[in-house]
C-alpha cells in the first residue's frame, strides 16, 4: 500500500467536492439525473472494506448513516442505494444514490443507464451548498 492518500483520477474527473468528513472525502457525482454521493475513505491503498481496521469501518458506517439520513431528509427518496463495487475504480469508495420509482433507471442500477447529464453549474452549486449546510456539524 502507498503511504499517501490521493483521489483516483476517474473519481476526480466525474465528481465535485462537497467536503471532508472525519474519515472520508464526500463527493457529488456529476450526473443531474440521480442525486448521487460518493464517500472515499482517505486511507492510502484501500481497495476493499476489509482493508480498513475496525475503527475505520465503524467510522465509515457512521458517515454513511449520517449522509444517508441527510439525503432522506432533504430529498425524500423512495429508496437509498448504497454500494461499494470497485470494478472500474479499484480505490475504495461507497456510492449513496437517492432513488425514485419515477427515475430513468428504476428499478435497475444507475450504472450504464443512458448518458450522464452534467449538472448546470448553478444547480450543482446549490446542491453542494444544501449538502454542506445539512452536514455542517460533520464536515471538517
């Protein structure tokens, strides 16, 4: 494992920074079709949940719960999808996606469904501000 954390270039290219949680970097996926957040634990070389020690796994679970509750409160989704796949980007990262029975991919996964629609800059900035405000006690 490397000794210094750096964000995978593919994640950096596809997302916008929301902020830093105690363990993870919180990112907004640049796809306006789906309210989609990604948590990336700042653990150099981590590829699997198994690569985290027990304390870090508990921290990640707490962060996922906190961010998930914020998505539920702000957006009232029909379902939250939470997944850590890593088939394309091996760096450990966990997706939280607010899903609706009316969304374009329902009930299928959002991956590979249609073409990504980048956020309009004003809508992106408003979403990030809304998330930062709701998570202000969690963000560093």
